[in-house]
C-alpha cells in the first residue's frame, strides 16, 4: 500500500496539471499567431529602408547601322530596383509629330544577360501605348521590329515608369481590312512593296494591320485571305503625314469582269498613259488603282471585282508622255461577271513649263514666292518641283533664286502670267504661252 508521501506527490502533480489547463483555457483568443501571417522584426539601429524607384533613367545609343545605312533601333532603359524585384516599363511610342506608332513590336533584353537571353516583348496598341512587365533589375536594351528607329535621347533624361515616351523616326501606315459586306477581315496577310524594301504584316482581331518605314516613300499594298484579295496601288507616305490610315476592301477574285477605260482629249485623240481609281460606292475606300500600262493586249483590264464602283481619273504624272489637266469628275461603273464594262473620260491636254528665277545679287538662302494668273484672270499659287536633300523632290511655291525648275501645275493651252514676290517686297512677272505637247521655257527676272 502506498505511503503518505506517495499520495502527497500524486496530489501535487494533479494540481499542477489542472493549473496549466486553466491557463490555456483562460488565454486571449488572438494570443496565438495566425498561420502564414507576416512577421515584423525590429530594424537594426541606424537602418534606412531604400525607397522604391518611381522613375527610369533613359539613355539611347545607336546599335550599329542597318544594311541600308540607316541607324539601328536601340535604346537603353535602366530599371532602378532592388534585389530580385520585378519591374514594369510602361509608356507610348510616337512619331516625331506626336502621332502614335500602332501595332509595333518592342523587345526588352537585359544588357548583361548574354546572347541566349530570351527578351520580353510587347506590341503597342492603336494609341501607341505599351507595357513590358516582369523585368528583372538592371540595364535593358529596347529594340523595335521593322524599319523604325528610336530617336537618341539625352543621357540625363529621367522619365516616370508609367509615362515613358519614346520617339520614333519613320512613317506609319495603318490599314483597316474589311470585305464587301463591311465585316472586318482578321488574319489577312498584307504586303507593302516600295522602292527600297518589302514589308509584311497580318491584320489583327480588329482587322487592322500596320507598317512602319524609315523614310517617305511610295508603294503598293496587296492583301489576301483564303478567297479574298485586295490592293492599294500607288500609295504615298509623304513627309507631312507621319501616320496615315487607309481602308482596304477584300473581294473574292473568282467573281470578276473586265473594264475598258477610254480617255480622250477634247480633240478626240485617245490617250495611252493614264491612271484610274476605283472607289467603293459606299465608303469611298480605294479598291483598285488601274494604270494603262497594266492593261491587257486589247487595252482592257481583267480580273476587276464584280460590283458597283465610283471611278475617278488620277492626275497625270509630270513625267507622263501626255499631260492632262486635273479632272474632278467621278463616274459610276458596274462590273458584272464575265462581261466588259466601258468607262470614258474627256481631258484637256497640257504643256510643260521650265521656269528660271534670276536675281544676280541674291544670296543662296533667298527665296521667291510664285503665283500664276490663269486664262480667266484668276490668281493662285504656282508649284514647282524643287530638289531636296538625299535626292528627294519637294513640290512648293517657295523657290530659291538663280535656279531652274519644272512647274508642277498642269496648264492647258493658253496665255498665263507668272508672278514672283520677294520677302523685301520686290515683285516681278512674265507672260507665257502654253501649247499642249510642247515645253515652254520662261525666265522670271527681279
């Protein structure tokens, strides 16, 4: 039988156990830590937490010349972040005139990641905005697909991460594709062919495709998807329009007819060099651009889509064998399958003018402003083709002195007066007689 000391020890043990259980039951409900809760430890004395960067230092450096000699597209973006923090670069691509660069693919590669690094990429929206997310800390190199070049920036420039604006040298073309019913055509293949290069693109889910070229150019756009085809001929990207928008109608090529275009002078002679635009009768979007030299051997155009179009005679090129005055007339023509439709225009033939501007004491930077008084006594500005930098040609009424120019205006037969004005108020004029098919040489002396 247990003695008294044994019972006393057992009693003390029971009392201790009861006291512990009572302490646990009486403890506050929030005294135990939540699973997964963040734990905050005291900062060491003198510790200063680094603020999160809110801006990016932008440095742009050329990445070498392209094959055609133009500068390569490159810019260095320094993402100022700490440790393994991932950052985002958000902003907007725009041309030099402030218009957006749409549907442009942009890549960011960590500068010290090596040649095998996989870049982060994004495509700008129709408003030129982009977002490159999840970038590791470090110096990133941005590159653009296509012919666009980033404009070098000031090395000291600092821009907000969410409002970075990158300027792009070049010109843009936005093409909206749809079919004859007006429905958008996503997934169409488009090709822009110009004097310098050939570029390809695909229309997105909204039926929109975009091209970027490095300099003003003329070209043609061909588009196709399954049985649909369409084209934009003699498309121009001029210096003054950094982004232009065109609509392209894709039609089934299997339902086509033929078109015979007859262009005659007022005397009845038939012209052999002309161009005609066929416009969609509802939207006025250009469907086809027909050139006389592309006609079949019998002088007619084949594979013209079936439908009703509005047709207009395009202005004659200055170098065309026969110049004619601008004809604003638009005619309606209906193309039916397997049949030949006829379209006729009457034009007034023009002559050519070589104009020389002389003032012996003039300095090279002095210019004259030209105007012309026509046969009916109306006065308007007179445009000439003035050579520009890099073999370009500018059509302007502001011409340098002591030079000879080709008059760009198409002037029908008759007597005209050319007037010149200098900034100092000096004026001069000369009278010319235009004969169609001939070149008139004139001199305007101050």
